[in-house]
């Protein structure tokens, strides 16, 4: 009977687990790492980005996102949407072509790969014959023209990828048509560009590498015009009226050719080198678009003078008398122009530029051509991310004040709405307002709206103004003078250079109820800030916390502290610093906690911890935890590459004064600095990267960094006896020590005058000296204590102070529960003994049922050094679920993980992207979007060479893919193609049986 009862309890528990827990990687926030290709569909209003890792990402209106991943580990080199369809084609650098479609499933669209294809040449032909260099998605929607390295053009029917051999354009055909006077029919080289005539889709322009361009008629299969350019060809643009062709070349020139008329050889009307007379770099892309009134817009990529500005990444925009060279901080991948009006053929409205580190959109209809702020694809890594902090359920008042402060920083942005509007965002409104705060190497803290699919920038806080740094305020990388040529204008926000690495933010803690914020940095600085809606001028005085406490025999060998500005500093509206603690030695702050109700901040480094009263601006407690044998802790994280840092700073100052070589070294040196910082962080966290253990092994007290403070915690609980609760401070170290201090706070009316005192109360030494990564006090009901001010704002019930409290100490190797106030062991869960895992990150979360609003459970979210996620129950400390999440080799991903209070989390999958995941079956934030087939169809303008009904055949070929004719017929009947089916039932059946294999292979 007991066995059946136990079995029933286990089954019920399994059902509850299914209601509470479920693992999903839901969305990737930020800018794609290493982008390599750009595509745009005017009819769908969708942007596509391909990456070097083989990912393909689609973006429409805010919240409309799709992602696919090629099976091949190859870079995406080109992306092309089929006109007026929901399909796109990608070309990889392994020469394979892939067809993708947006297919509706359960009311939302999914990005699916529906076919792949690789050109095959005749037996014995060299690889260059079929190596694709240019792709044209024909406006019929049925054809792809593929230009190759060998000079051939292959015609392929899509989406089935069937080569139409009889329509291929061989190099021999073109060569035979070239006039004798064109250099004796010299080698034409590869196909550089393929362009369709905007007014006659039966004509295609083929541009060859050596410069020759040929207009080919698809019907007559012959060349009807030759454009005899002699410079190396880079790109081609056919004007909207079909009368002219623009070509850009490797010498920095572009030419205008007249192609209208019956003359078989076009004449050059204009040749210009925009930035001559000295040798210039190639113009890699050219676009010209007309306006309703006035001259056209001309867009040129590249073309800068080779000697003076050859390292600049520029796109020149020329319209009437306005000429601007948009100067980007990273390499340009590609660009396109969005147009207004019916069919998206009206006035140019926005220039969209994909560069290696960000996406920049320029408003072409507002004076001054300002930048439009992006609602997604924001470069999180404008400066390298050094830490993260998540705050759930932000009160509306605080949210609006942060938004208001951020709006004052964004006055330079265009007021125009985001120009890409494709798809429908079907995701429900977020149930709450969530903030993600990221700390950066340049001393900034950025606030992001993390409530929904789009990680939207709200506000940026800079701490550099408090300190005197190595930067020169008069330095400006892009100081422009009136009449300067080229007319540079810096655009984009990516700037990886940090004036002083000591500014880097290491820890952040925000109290959402009081509006107090504390941030701590690399040089032992701790700033306390409050939210102010008005600008203020004030001096920030530093209070020194000597963590060595005068101990003999120690000499700090690391970096110096930051010098605080003595004169008053004007701080803009937003978070303004009013108190500063400077640790001595100025080591990296490793732990930080704020208690806004008690007006206290506690902080820890590798040398000890302190308690600071920010109302009275004085130290309450300073405790040294340094082991006498730990000399390594005295070197400092920056000391080992101190000379590198110093030389880098000196190099950058020299580079700033050299406009010629600035851009060449800027990104490279910044990358080296970032790599150096990564190495330093790895050295500092060496204790976190220990090899996997199969059993708990005692650690020597002489191990390095045993005194490093890993966690700090405030609790109102029972320390001295079981009848009197008191405020307390708990600190856990890397050597397995836990220190508890009893705090005495004066009454509220005397809080400003009477001092806060701290008295040692308890000290615990874990047997195996495993690093303590978390401390938690559970009330009489076994629930975690609420956050400061949470009960006062009626957002949490008061903790149970009648029953006995418990102390949960989380080390790298186990979870151990002690009774309070006696501190006797109660229960434990050994993690290392099970599978060799070590705890790297831990958080407290509430898991609500996905079936009912009345039930939920608290639990610990845990990330291990194996990259696995666990949920541990409270107060029973039992393992509930386990999911693999991050590769164990991805040390930076594991180190960057941050949990939310509702079972979600974020970690860096690249320097510029957060992966969002959910352990909760109820709280899931993911894209839910629908993209419909455009109403405009190209069937009326199909080439005569295609058979009747080909548009219907094309629309259903993807349905034929791995389908039966019966299913296709049913699908067509549902979509009002009954007349076509009645006339073509036999044809459809035959197509399915006889031709489907050729269409869909």
C-alpha cells in the first residue's frame, strides 16, 4: 500500500514539474556576431543578415524576428529575396545555394530551409566554371541567374533548383559577340555583377571583372549591346528609367553610360573620380535613385584617397549641393536604400548600412540626415561588456523617470519611426517591466528594456566624469572643419576604445523601490547614485576603506586608484553620484550589495569586505580576509600586463594625433585591449576554472585567493537567540569561510546622527573550503526573505518570524542548510559528488504554474561549470530538473550568465549578443510573428519563354516538396485556384509523378 501511495506521490510531483519547469532558448538579443551578408525585401519589408557562422536572421517591425542556421559550417556570402514572395536564397562560401521560406504553422510563421543546390559543371571542368560570384533573383520570381568565376551565367528554376541548360549563357557565346576592337576580345574574367533592366525584365546586364558589360536578351539568347569599360569593374547600377547604366571601378572612379537606343555599343557620357586627383580606393558599390523634384540621390561605398584616408570606412551620399562622407568605425558589409510610395518606388527615405559591428539607419528626408535609433540590433558591445544585472517588475514611476532621462540623451536622433515594418508581431504584451543593466569597460552602465523580444536601449550612465583619467577632453577622433575635404561625418556608436581600463564596471546593484543605484569598478571604486530629474552640480568626495587594516608585509603591486575630480561636476538628469568609497588597495570589486531601507552598501575585494553608511557617508565596518601566504592577491589583475596597458594608452594618444593612421590601428589595438582584459578576468577567476572533480577534495588553506569575497548578503534574522531578530550582514569567501555580523541601526528619527554599528556574531568554516558563491536565509515557512522595501510597497508578504529560520550556504560543491541561531547542519545536497559539476552562478526564482495562477514554488536556479542548468527546490534542497544549456568550453558564456526572478536568464554567446533562455513553463519571452505573401504578384510580367500557369506552379512547388499531389490539390482548392486545377488536374498529377523529382532535388 505504501509503495502505491509513494508511486502516486511521485506521479503527482512529475505533473507539477511539467507545470512549473521547461527549458527553452527563446531569443537572441543584440547584434549578430561577424555579419557577412545583407538582404532586403521591399515587398515584405524584411531585412536579412547572414553571418560567418552560417546563421541567417530576418527582422521586420519591432518584435518580428526569425532565425535559421545552415547545417554547413560555412559563411553566408549573399542573401537574395525572391521578388514578391516569402522565399529567399542564400549563397555560402562553400558554393552551395539554399532556399528558405517563411511558412505559417499554428498561426505564426517559421523560417524553414526547403532546398539546397550546388552547380555541377561538365566532367573535367575546373572548379572556377561553377564557382558562383554573382546572383540575380529575377523579377518573375521563378528564375535565378548565377554568374560564376569562369565567366558563365547559369539559369536555374526555383524553388526546385532545376538548371535550365538550354538558357545558360556561356562565356563562349558572350566572347563571340564582343566586337573585335574591344582589346582583341581579351579575357573577360569572372562575372562581377548581374542587373535586370527595370523597364524590360527580358534584358539582363552582365558585368565582367575586366570591365566589359553586356546587355543580354533572355528571349533571343543573344547580346544586344556592349558597354566597353576598361577599368576593373566593382559594381553596376541600372537607372530606374532604363536609359543609363552606372559602373564603379577599382581606381575610385564611376562612369555613366547611355544604353537607350539601337546602337549596339554604348557610349560613355561621364567619368568622375569623386575624391581624386591622387590614387583612390575602389568604389565597391554604387546606387542612384531619382526624386520627384530635383536631382537624384547618389550613394557610393569607398573611393577614399588611398594614401590619406585609405583606412576609412565610408559611404558618400550626394544630393544636389549636399555631399557627405558617412564615416563608420568598422568595415562596411553592404547597404541598401528604403523608398516610400506605392510599390516602394517613391522617394528615398532611409539609408540602411550594415557594418561589421552595428547597423546604422540614416533618415534621408530630414534636414541634416540624422540617424534613426534602432529598436533592435543595437550593438551591446559599443564598449566591451564587463558585467550584467537584471531587475524584474520595475515600478511604473521609476520606469518613466529612466525613460525620461534617456530621452534627453537622444535628441540627436531622427523623430521618424523605424522604416522596416514587415510582418505582424503576435507576441502578447509583456506581463511586467524588466530592466537589464550592463556594465562596460569604459565606465558606462547601460539600461535596456528587457521586457519583450526587443532589447531596447533606454538610458546610458557614464561614471568617467567623476574621475581624472588618461583621456584628453580636447581629443576628438572626428573633428571636422568647415570646408574639409572629404566632408567626413562620423556615424554609429561602436567605439571599443577605453581611455582607462580602471573605469571598467564590475558589479551593479539597483533598488527598484528607492531609485538608489550602486556600481563598482576595476580600481576598487564604489559609487552610490540616486535618480534625479534635474541636472545638478556637485562634488563627489571619496571615503577610503583600508582593507589591509595596517597589516605588515604586504605591498600592492597593481594599478593605482582613480583620482577624483576636486572641482564640482555637472551631472545631467538621471542617476547622479553623491557618495564614493575607494578601496585600498584598489583591487577589483568582486561582490556588492545595496540595502536601501537601511541606507547601507557592502562591498568586497580579494582582500576583504566593508560596510558603508551612505546616509552619513562613513565606514561602518572594514574586515581583512587576506591569507598571509597569499601574495598573488597583492599583484592586482592588471599588473601582469601593466606595461601592455601603459604602452597601449601611450600608443592611442600618439595615434589620435595622426589622422592618417588612426583608423588602421584603432580597432586592432582595441581588440588587443579586449583580449588582455579577457586574460586578466580569467586569471582573477582562476579559482572558478578549476578542472572538473568527481569527488569533493579538501582544499589547502594556502591556496591563492582564499580571502577573495565572493558573496555578500543582508538579512533580518535571528543571530543571538531565537526570540530577537536583528539586521545582519553575511559574507562568504573563496576559502569556504562565512562571516556574520550583527548590525545595530539607530531609530528612524536618529538615523542621520547616531552611528550604525556592526559586531561579529558567527563564523563558519566549510569542511572542504569550497568557495562560497551564495548565501540565503529562509523564514519560518521556508521562503526566501523578501527584498528591501518589497513588503513596504505591498509587493511581498511579510516574512514569517515565528518559526525558526534557516541559513542556506551555497558553495561551488554543495548546498548546505543550517539552523539559526545555533548554526547546526540540517541537510545538504552534494552536487560535485554526483557528476563532477561545480556551481558557477546561482539565483532565487519564483516558478508559477502554467495551468493555474494560484500555484507556484520558489527555487534556486543554478548554472554549473559544465554549462548545465539546474533547479533546486526550497526549502527541501532537492534537485528538480537539469538541462544542458552552454558548452562547457564557453567559459565567457558561463561567466556572463545572469538569472531573473521569474526563471529566465541571459548569457553572452558572442561579444555582441545575449542568448535568452527560460527555465519556467509559464514565463517565456519569444518572437511570435506572421509574414503573409504580398498581395502584388509578378504573374502579369512573366517572360514569354515561361509556360502559361508557371506562376501557380511556382507558388505551389514548395508545397510539392516532399508532398503528394492530393495534398497540393487540396491546398490549391483552399486558396481559390479551383479553375486552374479543373483545367490542369492531369498536369498536376503528372508534374508530381514525373517532374517533382527534378524540381525538388
